[in-house]
């Protein structure tokens, strides 16, 4: 039956228009349980329309394979100021849709989960016991996102695509959000969603085949059928009664972007109701038996977990028996980083959201010490809420603190060229930028706009994705910025919804979504006005673009302080942004050559190193082959804050010292009294 269906569908795909074919396959997909198998590379269809400048779907076949046309990337090297336009297009991205039903494997895993909770079998699946059976299989990576969407999703998607391109099987588990990222270059193609019990979706996104494998990667390749697609599972909690904050009824996350613009950056201003998201996260992720069974039957070998407020994903990875590669997308300070084994002495490591520098004076160290304790208290409470759900749903799993301390490898998407130096345990690796590439992809309108700027060049103005929405930007901020930009000789690419702007200066091009990395890679870009999130700073510095930081919330003030200390740009408080201040600061950064020299030197050093993507792939595959890495786990991760800083030992020594002093004092007093009594007796005898 499958063979007959294939030939029939192939004939339809060849004869019918693409739009009709897509519609038919969408309808068929919802009512079909047939397994999906990929085309042999020799069977791939060439793009029928080579004239379109961006993406062009060519054919759909075998349940759904879409081969897309894409322009070749432009090559960028700012040191030589060369850019080349590519005129040819090629079939570069493949997409598929559909999923096999779990069947009796689901029932088998459900029985295993029930046994897990029974008193007869309390043995947990673990990475060591399951690793041996998976060692000889191709690498299958499960990427677990935190509950919020934003820039982290962009990074992890890019990494997943690169793993697929190199020939590995990847599944991304992400959360539904009305603030999900849109990547014009990588994700402009059609996607098909398959509803699963109206609770979560699977999007099969076939990307470029693994045609460029490293020599040492060959043994880790999966089969050709497994290594040409990336599954994207979108999860959403049941929030019909609106019991979870910052979420719509359909379970889509709504970041409080308006609150972020009007609240001072401080750990003291973290809203208390945000912990309700932990309930949504853990109950959905650990309480969905169908989701867990589907993941379990896939045979993953490694889990990649974004660690920010994502301990229940660590619990899921432990439940599946997977070794864990942790991902950290901030400067390595505060939060979960301390629980992973990172030494964070308050005297030398700035606490998150303090904006302290590398060398602190006495009062700064006092401030940093107090906020380090507050951060520890906040994380402790957060982990206690997480532990409640772990113990409720899977009572024999370890605590969240232990799960964090047992992460096998931690990769930090930051470069030492930006962050301050720190003492690191052997399982923590700074890998740099995961979204940076010397190639850039610009559509024709954007390319003409950038290359038509002349010697004045281009300024990119963007406030990121996670906490930004054009509709909530204060009017005074927006109008002051536009008036300042209108005075500049440079052309401006503005990340802003044009519908929110009544008029635009002639030198400003506004778009709802911009290809930020690609614009920064172009040699015509002279300055990046940014909120200074970590990804934005990574991309700017990697491409030798000076920065003007206008931090908005969270760690952005800390990163802006690093940019200032490294001489990579200047910082302007959002409260101080007016037409005059913005115009003055932009001109200072552009006209003062020291910023350009500093960022160019840093960029050259950075680009001479191993790329962030290569480092990430190396760490993931190393864990797949040799993990788990228990022998490099740092000692002391099981200690609490009193034990870690030896405060209990200091207290014990002080108590002992005081006790000894009291005993000595009492003994001396006794001897003194005894001596006095002896003297009195002697004097009485004389009398």
C-alpha cells in the first residue's frame, strides 16, 4: 500500500501546481498514520524557479518533502572590506512532516513509568546504564528549551540546524509563545504542524543534508534517513482558566514587555508571580505521559538543556537516561551557574544585575556581597518550587540542585574577549558565538539599501527579541530616537514595526524583523545601537562593529558594563535617551577611532579561534561517545552556601575559640582566686 501511495503522490506532485499539492498533503497528513521515509539524494528535485531571489518551493513528494531554493551567502570580511554578490541559487533546505505513532512502545514505556513509582522497582534510568547500549548508534540529540521564547530559541535552532547539516538527528522541544523568533534567512520556508492530542505539536523541518562532515564525525553519523531532518516539538500548558501568569488561554507565553520598559533593572524588582511559570513548566513537561513516551521511544543519546530556569528539563533528561550538555547564554554569574560548580566569590565575580566591574572597591564589594546573597536566596526558592513538582510527579528523581551539579558538560555562549576572566572547573567551556558566521544573506531590497549608503555607511538599531515589542516602547523614547537618527548622514536599519510609526526619516528603513547577524557581517555597517543582550554583543564584536549600549532589563546592564570596560563601545541609560544625547553618543563612537581599533583587534583574535559551532558540536559528540563525564565533575557541588564558603567551619572555629577562651579565662580566674585565698591564709597565719 505504501508503495502504491508513493507513486501516486509522486505523480500528483509532478503534475499539480505546488499550492494545490501542499493543500492536499496537509489534508492527507492529518488523517494518515503512514511512516515517512526520506528521498534518496539522487531523487531530489531541482528548483523549478531559479529567478526568485530568496526561497522557492519546488516539489512535494512522499508525504511531504519540500526542496527550497536559496541564494548563496555573501562572503564578508571586514578587515578586507570585501563583499561578493552571488547570482546563482541552489536547492538548500528540505522539509518534511508527519510522525510515527508510538503504538505498543508507548504502552511499554507507560508500564516502566508506573514501575518507577512503585515500591517494587526504585531503580532510576541513568546515563551510565543506558549509554553503553547507545554508544554504537548515530548521535541523536534532544534539545530542551526553557519556557520563554526569544533569542535563546534562535541560538539553539541554529545549533540544531548545524548538527543536522553535519549528519546528526536532532529534536527541539520548545514552548509556544506569541513572541517566538522569526529568522528571515533560515526559517522563511513553509512548515507543517501535526496536532498531537491537542496538547503539543511536532514540526518536521528538513534542513540541508550533512554534506560537510568532519573526519572524526563519521562514526557518529546516524543513518541517512535520520540525519536530514529536525523535529520541532512545540509544547503549551493547559491555561483555559488563566491560572498561569504571563500566558494566554491557549498556553502561549506573553512576556511582560511593557513592565520591562518601566521597571528599574534590579533583582529586587523580579515579580513574585513569575514563579507561577514553574508550575506551568514542570506540570506540563513531567506530567504528559504521551510526550514522555514519545521521547523515550526515539532513542536519544544526548540531551542539550538550556539551564536558565529549566531544571524540570534536567529531570526529563534523567528520566530518559540521557547524559546532559548544559547551555548557558549569559555571562557566567549568578543563578544556576553557581549550582553547576562555578566558583563565584563575591569579591571577584560580579553578581547578576549589579552592573559591577571586574575590579571592585570596598563599597562595591559590600554591594556585590549583599546582592549575591539575595540571588542565592532567589535561586533557592526557585529550586524549592521545582523540587515540589519533581517529587510530586516522579518522587525518585534527584533534587534539582543535584541535577544541576551533575550536568556532564556546560558550554557557555560567551567569549573571553567580552566577559571577565574567571576560575572554571574542567567541565565548563567558553565556546563563543553560536550564531556568528562570515557569510551574510540579504534580500535584494536590504542589500541595495546597505550598499547604497556610500562612505557614510549603515547603523543598525535593534533592541532584540526576548523583551522587545514595538507597541510598548515609550513615545518619548521612540520620537527622540527618530529625531536623532534623522540628523545622521548614515543610513539606518531600524528593527521596529513600521505600522507603529506615522512617519519615517528618509535615511531610515524600518522592518519588523531584520537579519541582524547578516547586517553586522556586512562591511558597510559602522555602528550597532543595541540593548546589548549577549547574542547581540557576540555578533557585533565578532564582526568588528562598535556598540552603543542602551540596556533595558536583566543582564543587559552587566553586559553593557563589559562593553565599556573592554573599550568596545559606550553605554547610555534608557532613561537618559533623548534626541541630543543619542545623537551625541552615536557620533562619539563613530568618530573616536579607539573604539573601532579595539573592536577590530578583538574581532581578529576571535575569528582566529575555533568557531562556537565547531566547539559545541565537538563537546556534544564527545559526550555522545565517552560520556557521562563523572571524573571531571567539580567537588563541592553537593555543599550548601554555608559549607561552600566554609562559613560553618569558620563558625565552628569561632565557637571553639570562644569556648577555649572562656575555659582559659575561667581557669585563670580560678587560679587567681586560689592564689588569693592562699595569700590570705598565709597572712592570717602571720597575724
